């Protein structure tokens, strides 16, 4: 094998490893962004559910207080 052929093989190996590393890194970043999006959506849903629940209990309490005063 000549020095030129060896250098070509080494460059190809470096290119393949770089591509593999970048692909894995992109996949990990994509998975992280999806997980963060899901956490954000879950938090928003829980917050909305809590607001509805608090509003219902607040209305029920006001109704009960008004009923007792009569």
C-alpha cells in the first residue's frame, strides 16, 4: 500500500467516524428536544387542570357560603 492510498483510507475512516458521531449527536439532541416539549406540554396540562379544579372548588365554596348565610 502506498502512502497516498494509506492517507486516502485514513481520510475515509475519519470522514465516516465524523459522520457517525454527528448523526448520533443530532439524534440525541432531537430526543432531548422532544422530551423537553413533552415535559412542557404535561406541565401546561397539569396547570390547566389545577385551574379548572380550583375554580370549581372556589365556586362551590362561594355557593356553600351564600347558602349558609341565608
